[in-house]
C-alpha cells in the first residue's frame, strides 16, 4: 500500500512537470503571436518572460529561506494551481499592464513549484532519487516536445484564447490530482515548525562551503543562458525564414525532443559516468552543433543541428542537480534549491540581451551569442570534475 501511494505521488509530480513544461514551451511558440497582438518590438516583448523569470528568482529565494518553516506539500499544490489559472488568463489578451502582472504571478508560482519539486521528489523516492529526478526532468522535456506542435494546431483553429484556455484547463486537472494524492500531507498545519531565518541562512552557507557547489551554480547559470534563449527565440527565428509559425513549432519541438532523449539517456549514464564528464563532452558537442544551426542557411539543416545541440546539452541540468545533491547529501533540498535559483538568474539576464541584439541586427546572429555561455560550461565542468574527485 505504501509503495502504491508513493507511485501515485511520483506519477502526479511527473505529469505536473510534463504539463508545466508543455505550457512553458507554449510561451516560446506563442511569443510571436503575443508580440504581434500587442504591437511590441522583439526587445519589448522579451521583457514579459524576463519579468516572469525575475519574479521566479525572488520566489526561489523565499522558498530556500523558508522551506523548513512550512508544509511544502500544501505550498506546491497552491503554487501549481495558481500558475495554471494565471496561464489561462493570457489567452484573453488582457491590457498590457495586466499582462505584466499575470506574467509576474506565473513567475512567483512557477518558481515556487519548480524549486519544490526536487525536494518533494527526494522525500518520496528516497535512495532512488537520482533515477526519479532524471525521469522527472525527462517528463519536462517530453511535455515541451508536444507543446509547440499541439499549441500551433489549436492556434490555427481557435486562436490565442483557445491555446491558453484549453491547455491551461487540462493542466489544472493534474493540479487537482496532486491535491488528491498528497491529501494525507494536508492534514498537517501550514507552518510545521518555527525556525529563525538566520538558521536557514546558515544552512545555505554550509552548502556553499562544499567543494564544487560554486561550480554547479555557475554551470547552471551558463546553461540557463543558452537554454532559455533557445526556448524563447527558436520558434520566432525559424518562423521568420518563410513567415510560417508551423515551421517554428517543428523546430521548437525538435529542440525539446533532443532534450527529452538526452535526459532519457542520462538516466543510464548518470550512474556510470561522472557528472563532470557528461557536462564537458555534452557541452563541447552542443556548442559546435548550435553554431552550425545558426550559420547554415538551409531550414532543414538548421532544425537538424538545433536538435543535435539539444541532444548533447539536454542532460546538463539534471546532471548538475545530481552533482549538487551528491556534494551536499545532508543538505540536498538547499543544494537543489540553489540550482533552481541559479537557473532563474540565467533566464532573466541573458535572453533580453539576445532579444535586444536581435532587434538591432538579426535574431539568428543574436542566437549565436548563446554559444558563448555554453562553451564556458566546459571550463567550469573541468573544475567540478577535479573538485568532486574521480570516484563518485
């Protein structure tokens, strides 16, 4: 009975991660239609996801500091429900000022959900955390694979309103399922214990003193610079070649397909190879394929090389989470929380730069800039390998 309950909890988290990623990738696919609907420039439109990621960054800081105070199962259920409700509102194209508020709410609730999934999964999966974290990240990629294609089909038939309301409502069904599978945790009070913020800060400081943690943080920021720029602008860049949104949807789906396959492979590779090795070789190959994708003129070649780049770099994020948890096993929640926090730093700082350069020059040229942080990962992954040691 206990195993059955654990399975249902894991399934609920995996499916919510799939829905969450489905909607995250959908923002990238609908980026150009939203920009056109509000008559925004590329640089102006990029401020919406930037605000979302900045709000998420603040939320993750609060989660790291206050996670030990609260019943995180209640918090994660409220956060994910709020995210999908706000998501549905986008389809009604509210006034621009309200749209910024909606993206802020999505940032806060999404950042909370994102940062709590790993510690919640750690608590459920126990010793099998490595396998289930990788599988959960694989579900994230899976949702993102189908998101652009399905959203483009809905957009063609029902417009922006149909895209956001239908997909948001479907995701809310799984948010309800989380409330059902976690109902035994809801019996406990929201505030489970009273600790000082200084105590929580000391836990975070203890994590940062571990050899290799600084490298995992830097690698995560660099990876996020590349990944979030790709997620946001690939569809727009490819669509602009022939003014066809459907081609952009295919390119974005191929990007996430590569990521899904990469994370599926990493379920096996993570137990056989050092995380530093995976990061070094994956990022090196990813840089080459990414630059080729942006330089080659042929549309088919672009899409293929985008997929290959994602195939080699897609496991970077779960690899760095695994590394952080191995470095600080007694502070696993704080370690994984810092990784999520670092991801938001890259997400709200670098993509607006790419959007600004794309507005001034060319989006394809601007996306080449994303290869720079990807290349820098190799340097810090080498340092991580040395600091963690060759024996896992």
